[in-house]
C-alpha cells in the first residue's frame, strides 16, 4: 500500500484506502473479505507528514474453544510519522518512517502489518459463552449436544491418569 508524495502535498482528508488482504496476510494473521478499509488523514510537518489511520479491521480468527473460524470486527486507530530527518530516524521510535525529500512514494504495508499484528488478541473466543468442543466425542457443543455431557468435567482420576501417562 503506497502513498504518493503528490497526494500528501495536496493533503489527505480521511481518504479511504482499501488494502488487498493479500498484502497484509501471513501465517500469523488473516482477514475476512478481500480488502481492509483504512481512512488516512495527513498533516504537514516541517520534516514530513503526520498520518492518522483508522478503520474497522475484519480479523479472521480461530476460536480457542470450538476451533471454528469467526470474524472479529475491531475498530483501530494509530499514527505514523513520515520524516526526512535522519537524526530523528536514529531515535528508533516505532511510529517513524523514513521519507526523504527525494522519495516520491512510501510503502506503508510493513508498518500497517505490524500494527494489525499487535492487535491480534491472545485469547480468541467466537463468543463469551462458547461451549467449545466435547472432550468425549469432539462434537461442537454450540451446534449440537451429545450424550457424553456427564464426562465433560474431568474427574480427579482422569487428571491423575493423564499425569501418569505423560510421565513415562
Ligand atoms: Zn467458539
Ligand atoms: Zn460428546
């Protein structure tokens, strides 16, 4: 996803960019649909531009409990700063992108990918009340019920057996 200097000179006023999901997707992150919508607002600064990005990101996640895919629409805002100041670049601040006067365009994809990755939740649940998978028969308990309900709580004996099995 590239921004052109000509557009920045004119100024971006919450302009909508639709980023193809292939540009961002990796082994660690996936999305529902074909594009990710991001609105970008730019502000001119002495050494470059301040960018404000916002959008509702359609994350495609896999539920920890039932292992089904679900969409998590997550509102996200973050800022990036484009600067031609090399000294500033050495400060290693995270939201800085180098944009020297000679560059006509800048690729935002790596920075956007980093921000989207940071937001992936540690705990993924399709819903708070997700019933998960029956440990007895493997059925998705959100969609079906089964006859092994009595055994969904492991007994002290089961726990002991697992410990013993794991300790050859
Ligand atoms: Zn679930
Ligand atoms: Zn079952």
